[in-house]
C-alpha cells in the first residue's frame, strides 16, 4: 500500500512540476522573446509544457531539472 501511495505522490509531483515549469517558460517567453522578435507569437502554458518535455528528451535531465 505504501508503494502505491509513493507512486501516486511522485506522479502528482511530476505533473505539478511540469505545469509550473511550463507556466514559467510561457511567462518568460512573453517577457523576453516576444518583444525582441516581434513576429514570434506568444505561447500558452500547455505549449510551453510541450517544449519543456521535448527539451528534456534531448538533454536527458541535465537541463531544466529540479536538482
């Protein structure tokens, strides 16, 4: 039973962490990229989550990790 609770807690933390990273990336994109490159559109939080997930595949946890 403890293993199931630990698994669910880890899954929930990972989900929330992905959303927070996506939200932060979307905000920073809007603050720093959009004003400089005026033809680049703003991205949503879900799009930023996707960008984070793709980047984590390429960098294998060495970039944008919590530790």
